[in-house]
């Protein structure tokens, strides 16, 4: 990703929009501002946007509809800005592909921390040309952390968002372990769950659906009062050297 990522802030509140614009610029980001869905689409058409901060309440289009449209044609990371009372909309936003959300009112420092966390997940681990690239094989799929990609048995890429890929890697790196919702939030997003935080459950539902596990729950099992468990065999492979072995 560019050393100075270009962030699009979409919010109809002029004060919030200008405040975020100034703060993000002070943090080293390039920033475009849009007050509604129409102007957001113009920004997306005119420039390469690396990140979208999207308010759910827009005057001309639903923020959820804009999020859904963006996700259908792009993997650009999206953080939703929501009113605290919009719990259902936050859940729907995660279901249709948002990477994170932040309830209003919020501290701009927290928004920047969330943006940087998503960018770190998107960039993946640092690798060198001479070093091996690791992959994980499980239930007919191959996950390649260096490429942040998952392919099925026919070589077709499974379109996972950054949040979905990070959740999958949490399980692949800890096969057989039961991971609680709090553990998964800490591993994938570096934060604790709130009292009504259902983001992990929503991401699990999306991941199950994309990996064909939505109806049987044979790959990911829900443990009562515990969390979730990856119950299939996982093999790690050193692509460059051709070595294989069980994942640690």
C-alpha cells in the first residue's frame, strides 16, 4: 500500500468531515472528503482510494447500500461510522463486508488506530525474496499468508475481506484449539469485546458461508459457552523448500 495512503471520508456532517480531514492529514494521510453517496462515487472514480471511512446515515443513499456496492466491486477497506443505537445496522454492515465499525461519538485517535490496524492486516507479514513462503492446507483449501489469499481445490480464489482472512488465520495458526470471542477479537483486532459486540459471530457466519461450511458446521464448530474451534486437519507447507509438516 502507498506510504501515504489516500483515505476517503464520507459523512454528511460538515464539522465531523472537516475535523477528520484535518486530523487524518496531520497523521500523514492524503484525504478526500465527500458529503453524500454521489460525491463519494465521484471521488472513487477520479482517484485511487486506499481506505474508506463511511457514515451509515447519508442524505441521498444508505451507507449500507454504498458499502454493499463497494464490496461487490472492490476490496478497499471500509470502516463504518455509526450511532450507538444502530446495533442492527452495524451487524448488517459487517455481514456485507465492512472491515470494522466505530460508534459515534468517537475519539479521532481511535479511528486512526483502527485504520492502521486494518492496514496492517491488509499488508500481511513482511517477506524477503530469498525466504520461503508458508502456506496452510485444510479441507481442500490452501491459505497463503504472504499473498493474503485462499484458493479452493480447483485453484479458484475465495474472495475474503481483510477481517475474514485474519479470522481464518487465527484458527489455522492454532488448529484444534477452542478460541473464545474475546480471544479472537484480541488476536485479529487487538481489542476487547464490548458487552454487545457481535462482530466475531458475524465474521464467523461470513467465513463459514464462503468456505461452504454454512449448513453443516463440520469445519468450524461452535462450542457452547466457549467459542469456536477449527476441527479439520491443518498442514503447513514451506512453498520454496517444499517441506511440509503439521502446523504448530
